[in-house]
C-alpha cells in the first residue's frame, strides 16, 4: 500500500525508468534460462566492455584527456581481485617456480569486497599517476600513460612471488555470471549518468571545452583532472576484476596496449562524450567480433578464396575505425544521450509523417 502513493508522485520519466528497469531484470532472467552457454559468454563480455568503455570515456570524452594506459589499470584490478579470491590450495597449485609471498598465501575473501578492493587499488595507482602525469597535455600525456601501462605489464611479468610471473594465474573461480556482469554494468551506467549531470560532471566538460575559461570560472582544473582520472581508474579496475573471473585465467600478455586499443575503438565508434554511445557500441562491437570470426578462417567468395588470414577481422575493425574518423568524427551518438523526452519527440515526429502520407 505504501508503494502506490510513491508511484503516484513519480513523473512520467520516473515511471518509464522504473518500467525499463523491471524489463531489464526480466530480460536477464529470460537470457539466463534460455540462452546457450556460448551466447551467455558473449552476453557477459558485452557488460564488461560497457564498464571499460564508460571508464575510458570519462577521461577521453568527458574530461578531454588523451590516456592510453587503461590496460594497466585493468591489470591491477584483475590481479588484485584474483589474488584475494583464490583459495590457499589454488595459490599453492599455481605458484610452482617460486612460492607465493607469505602475506598473500592464506588470504581468501568473498568476491564483492575483492572486486571493490581491486577497483580501489587501480584507483589509488591512478591517483598517483594523475598527480605526476596530468600536468602534461595531449600527446605527451598519451605517451606517459602508455609507458605506465607497459611498466605495469613488465612488473607483473617479473613479480614472480606475487603475480606468478609470465605463467599467470589459472583456475580462478568463475564468479562473473550474467547477474554480476550486467548488474555491475547497470550500476556503472547509473553512476556515470548521475556524475555527468552533477557539478563535477559540468566541471569535467568545462575543462574539456576550454581549460583557461574553466580556471577563470574558479574550477580547480588540476584537481578535477586527478579526480576524473582516479574514478576512471577505479572503474577500469572493476572491469578488470570481472574480466579475470570471466576468463578464469589471466597473464600479463592479456594486458598489452592492444587491449586499450579495443576499448578505445568502442569509445570512438559510440561517440566520444556519450554514455549511450559507449553502451551501444560496446554491445555492437563485442557481438560483431564474434560474428565476424569466420573472417580469420578459410574464405571462398567465388571470385577469390583464402586458406585463412588470422587477424583479418581486426583489419576490418581498423578500417571501420578509419571510416568513422574520416566520415563521422562524432561517432554513432556524438555527444547526445538517450532520454524519454527525445524518444517521445521521435515517436511524435514519425506519427506526423505517417499522417502526411497519402
């Protein structure tokens, strides 16, 4: 009975949002019960890529900083979460060449606190890097963050008693199910939407558009940059933790620069500075990557045939990225966002067009 008055006070947009959330949960229940295991794996990967794309878009799109170190933050989150959730027996089975550090040997905590600690570790490193590197701009910042990512990868490869070196960690618990993946993605989308609408989000956009004007308005430009970088690093660490328990095995080679490029591809295709664009592009690119996997195998098109060219699908996506940069630099959504008002206006416009036709 107490719920009805609350629903009555809600506006149209609030009711539509509540209905969409209910439909989203129903869709997750349906997918979890009806889809085959392979499809569910792709579905979960879509959610992880949504989180990673939004985290990178916060830096590159909303704050106007060009960072190429996202793979490093993902690696920090992935390894931290993995080491905290593995049982002592699993750690003993993995660390063959050298025993694990005694401080880590007996630690084993539930997935949620481990995931948050993985994000916090990535956020802390992001804050330290931001304090040092965010006085740089444009290409110099990109080079600095790229160098940081490579430093992290080399440290992971050589820290044998902590990360198991190049052998990586295997047999991780498969905690990342459809619920963990998509509810976390939904929480990140909601957080990003609230953040961008807040005074902090407006400050990020002001810095992106004109740093000098933002500073003259009293905005702490450097502090806001560091905050944006820290939040982005935290979200990247969360995405890395989910990815680790999705794959159930991680090693330093998974977090090379190409991983950052994959996420950057999603951000650019969706629209640099659009939450909606990142979500749509993350799902579209992830599904397309699997749908076009046949390009890497033997092809017979009638007029030409190949015995198999590994990596051809990445050539296709690289060409797609070039086409977007040349012909539609703003990406799929540009800086636009989904809203119920825009959807209603679109429906009204289509209705009017239908009435005009004979």
